[in-house]
C-alpha cells in the first residue's frame, strides 16, 4: 500500500503542471490575438490617413481642394488638372470611397471604388503658423494635418 501513495502524488503533480501549462498557452494565445487585432486596426487607420493625405497633396492647386457634405459626414472634392472632372473621397456604409466623375456629380457608390474600412470622416480647415490653410483630416478616430502650398481653402 505504501508504494501507491507516492505514485498518486506524482500523478497529481504532473496533472497540475500540465493544467498550468495549458492555461498559460491559452492565455498567451489570447494575448497575442488581441495585440495582433490592435496592430491591424492601427495599420488600417494609418493607411487610410496616408491615402487621403497623399490624394490631397497631389491635388494641391488653386481651387483644387474642396470640402463638401458627404453621405456620412464630410467629403473631399479634388480637382483633376482642369479637366472638368473631380475625385470625390467620402465615407458611406462603413467604407471609404473614391469616385472620379464630372465636377458637381452626386455621390454614388455604384460609380466609386471602395478604398478601406472607414467608420467616419471629418474634415476641418485650420490656419497654420505661417497663415497658410491646413486641412485637418479625422478618419476612424485618427487625425492628420495637411498644409496646402497653394494657400487656398475651399468650402462648398
């Protein structure tokens, strides 16, 4: 009888160590998944802002950048080099859309290309330290500023 007790104690110790290791592996996997999800959301926010910033900088010319009322919040109207066309960038149905159409066209996701997931888009004109207009872009809760070299802001 005395030989069974040490075997039972060793088996119980082995079971507790195995359970502890499984618990640690499970907790580590959940922590990794939450960190990865957070990083992916941050990358999406940064990519969305960088995309909008680059489009605004490319259209930076006299009468080239306008802020409009879009379907869900603000929208950008970016002139396409005096062609009579403009690029509309706006948020609708949880997506950021880009639509190239004749100037003054209505917003239509049928004629637009989805760019990224975007819950909200807010645009505001500010004045920079040099007096030049600065466009503040807020998308998905993240902010960016773009100073316009043309020195002109347009609100419609």
